[in-house]
């Protein structure tokens, strides 16, 4: 059953084709490789090499600083994109952000100090979040509501899976320097392919649509706030649970002792394989069902509950079999929550004329937890109860995310 409100007049009506979806998915894959390869493996391994006695603190400082940059750059770049999108659309911002991110990742390849790594990662985050603000606005600009959860499902696969970057790090190249170079190349190439395949020059600059008469602005603003809060809670819990996966496998699960000859990065790869296999099915199925029924909130609530269960499996049974079971649950829940929640939030944006700006604010619900998670997780793991306490806190937050999204009244 569809929502009674229906799409607003300024929403796109023409369905996007499979070629556009494929190019959009590729661009997001490059974007999230730029985010995840450094955060999941490259930066933790780099700090194991250059600061082994303070790796958690160094990683927390660098990743947190980068996230602060992201929180500022996202809305600013989005607002500028809204004002300057003309005959070339938003592509200059997508390509410009990708180019800056690629240059920063090349810079990171040669850094062997914490200070240099800090500068490089902050620059990379500025570029990646410029690219992200533009790409997320493309979804709202081009994809009709009835297709949005399906397209968001493909976004969810790229955002939720670390398989490709981890595979590149552990199998395709050797060492963190070449891996940073490869990551930068993928970010830039994926953005260029998207721009090339989807470029359709318009005869005149894109102008904001006129205000919708009689639109319940107060309700929309409240819905937007509830949707943002739900995402912030979900990603804070998610970030707390996953920020130290490499260290958790090595120090708590004893992966390297259980499997002699393997490294913690190998464990991350195996976890990623399980996660991705389940995520693909969960995300696409959730998106299709949500688009056909018009239901968003119920699936998001269920997804958050399943993620909570997966985190608690990690908390209570720090063993390799339990890690795999918990990972499968995380993938099911993440796919259900993120695909429908991304579609949901695009339906409650306060103003169509400021989509990229508002979606830049939405992205803070992801980048903000990146700031908080390492700063909170480090002291909890080292001094306040270890991984069990950390995972319990994370599980509570993801459960609250599901309860919060029920307050979004403007969609089904």
C-alpha cells in the first residue's frame, strides 16, 4: 500500500534506465571504496607500522579529524552544487571531488608520519564528501519515488560492503602505499565513467522549482529531523561496532592464533565475503518490496532490530563461528535498513531547491558517527570494559534507531 501523500510535484516522474543505475552504482562503489579501504584496513595497518604502541589513539585522532572535515564540507559543497548546477548538471562537483580525493590518496601513499597522514586523510575526506553530496542529490534529482528504494538498494550494497577495497588491499597489491594509489585511481575512474555515461547537456541552467502551494512545511521539517536522528543513531551504533573489527579479530577472537599463517586483514576479508553475499540479497529484496508496497518505516524498524541481534552475537560469543553468524545478521539488517531509509529520507527533504545542501546535512548522520566512534571506542576498549561493553552500547543505539524512524509520518 502506498503512502497517501504521494510524490510532490517537483519529484522526477520518468523512470531511470538500467544503464543509468549501473553507472550510478559504479560511481558510488568508487566513492565508498575511497571511504572504506582506508578506514577498514589501510589506516589501521599504517598505524600498526608507524605507531604500534598507540595505534588506537592515532587512528582515532586521524579518522575523527577527517570526519570533522566531512561534516563541514558536505553541506557546503551541497549548497554550492544547488546554486551552480547548470548545463553540466552536478557533474563538475562529482568530478572535482573525486579528483581532490584521488590526489589526497596519492599523497597518503608516501606518508610515514602521523602528521602527514592526518593532513592527507582530511584532504581525502573533503574530496570524498564533495563527491558524495553531488551523487546523493543526483538520486533525488533523477529517480522517481516509485524506483527510489531499488536504486538506494544498489547504493546500500556499495556503501555497506568492504569486500572490494579489502580484496584490493589484501590480494591485488602488496603494501599500504600501492593500495592507496589503487584506491585513488578507482575513485577518479568511477566518477569519470558516471559523468561520461549520464551526461545530457540541457539547453538552459537548472532552476529551482516554484514553491509548492499549501505544502505542510512544518510536518516535512519534523519528518526530516526524525529521519536524520534515526540515521545518526543507526550509524553511531554501526560505527562503534565496526570501527575496530581488525583489532577485534586479532586481539579478542584470536584469529591469527586460530589460523596460523593468516593475518587480521585476511579475517576482515573473510568477514567481508560473508557480509557482501548476504547484503546483496537483503538489500535488493528490501528495495524492491519497499518500492512495490510503498512501505518504508516497518522495514527500517525490522532492519535495525536484526542489526542489534548481530551485534549482540559478537558481544556475547567472541569466537570465529559466532563472528560469521553475527556478520550474516548484520548484513540482513543493514540491507533492509539502509535501502529503505535512504529512499525515505529523500522523500522528506524540506525543499527541492536545496536537495544537495539538505542531503549534505543528511550525510552528517554518517560522517558524524565517524568522529564519535573512534573517540568513544578507544577508551571503552582499553579502559571501560572492552569489546563486550562497546558492542552492548552499539546494540542499544541501533535498536533506538528503529524506534525513532517510526516517528516519520510523511511516508508509509
